[in-house]
């Protein structure tokens, strides 16, 4: 028998750590080479990590939500025979452990385990005697205890992260487990009406990025009403001209195409801000991020060089990227590199919104719900289809006048849709 330690691999340029999202193997499991063992997430993408060897899992490092540094031990395997040298791609992340995993320390005297039924039966007694301060906050990082105690904890429904260990280095002993079982039973009785949901994976990443964007970027919001009656007529005509069963054209490709025309005159809005260097990077190419709601949370796949695509090409690319994002198949490259973002809630769009800028960009355009309502049109009251554009700009680099002027220019293109197909400046 030999042991090999698989270390957290380098998952991309600039990646220093990765967050554990879900383990698919646990100590004691026998896995085969290339079998999925863990899902992790970096600041750029979610990654499925396969087993580099076949063998039995001895130990794993970290629980869902924990961050593991690149190059740190991730999982230890016990193999039946020596493993051949790892391929070059894994050489830095698959190395034999320097010594066998330590055996769990023996307790002072053998103790009889507490059956789960006995734990539940004594919960009321403990509740009466234990003060409110007995509750233990969950610890962060690896919980140290023996495999037998982990099994007992699972059977009794005990969260080991809430048990205080009295062994060396905070290791959880059997006696700690028994008292922890009683506290767990009490906590379960007291919190039956609440559910704790750990913020991990994509949801944690979204929370961090949104907080950082609102904390560091002075947002300037601008909302404009747009008469999309003619745009709706064009959209309907285009859909009617397609073969039966074809995907229908939405407003989104039309708005993106109009936006690429407008940005030709407002290049200061097609910019990324490098805060570390204090530099604005103005892009000639227009890489438009499309905010997409997925089962895992909000993702922003990128339509690259949108200014070079025709309308139907735009529609197909937006649809392709959205489907890949929702099915969790989008690559790191497809989810990075946008220079400006468009977001739409479709039929749930509401009247107005205040979208948060997708840093390091300096502008984001939001589409609200299009509805028919009476308005004054050419001197008379008429029913027109109206849609609001809700935009946000980084006020450090985009002046309010320029932001308003850009949205007004976009409004003109959408209200006179023939102009969507006329570039302002020929791009190479």
C-alpha cells in the first residue's frame, strides 16, 4: 500500500485559491481514475476535478465553502500499488504523501457510545440545565476527529463544526461528541422553524462582486422611456418571415446591435478600469456581456466583437451563450472579458431598475418590461408600446451629460429601428 496526496491544482492564470463547492467522494470511498471527486470554484469559473489515480480515499481537506490555496493538500488516496509518475499537467499537483496519515489518538478510557434515541430522550433535561451561551458557532476549516466519530456524528445528526474538541489541537474526542450530540438535539428543537443556508460557490462570488461594485463605484443611474412600437412591428415581421418552429427574435439582439452603433460615438462607455494601475482601458472592439439568470445564480456570458455580427448572428450567439450558461457548460473564456453589459428581466422587467455595474466595466444597460399604454403621439392620444431603459454608469469616468446623451442616442435608434442597421463609423 502507498499513499498519494493530490494538491489543489492551478486552475488558471492569477488563481491563488479555489472554494470547495461540493465533495463527490468521502473518506472510505473507493474511486477510479478520472472519476469526479470534487467541484470547486475560482473567481472565474466552476471546475469539476477528477481523481488522478484509482484507490481508496483516506482524507479530504475542507468542507463546502472553505477556500483551499493552490498547491495545498486537497485529498489523500491509498493505492494498492505504486502509481506511475503523473502527466506533466498534474506533476505539480499529484505527489506522494511524505508519511502515512496519523492514527487518531486514543481516549483516556473506552466509553460506550450514546445511541441516537438516548440522545433525543435526554434533550429536554439538557435544555433545562444548559445556559443560552452554550451554543457554539460553526468553526471554519477542517474538523479534526477520527473516522469512527465522523460515522457516529452522521448517525446522530450532529454538525461537527459546532462541537468543541477537547483533544490535542482541538481534536474532537468521543466524549466531546456525546455532549455535542445533546446540544445538537436541543438546538434542533429550538430552531425547527428556521433553515441555515451556507453562502458558497457562485452565490458567494456574486455576493462578493456586487458588494465590491457598490462599495467602490459611485453609481449614476439614468432611466429613459422609449417608444418601441415600431421596433415591435419590425420584430414581429422578422419572426413571421422565419420558417415555422424557428426560434423567435426578442428585443435583446436588436438592443445590442443598436448599442454597438451608439458606442461608436461614445467610446468612453466601452471601457474597463484597471484600479491597480489607475488606468482606463478603452476598447475598440465591443464585447457585450449578457446578464443571464441560471439555476446557480446570475452569470454574464460574453458576445465577442458584437459590432461585427449581423442581427440573426447576434440572436443565435446570445441564445447559444445563454443555454451554455444555464446548463453550466460555459467555458471560462465565454464568461470573461466583457466591456459593457446588457441585462434584461424580460416579462418580469418592471417599470424601472437600478442595475449594478459589472466591474471593471463602467456602464450597464437594463431593459424593462414593454407594455402598451395611452400616450400623446403626434398631437393625439394613442396606444403605444413603451419600454424603459434603466442604466448605471461609473460617475468617476462617465459624466452625467455623456451618460444621458448616450441613452438618448440609443433611444433614437430604437424608436427608428431602420437606423439600427446603419453604422456611424466604419470599424476595421
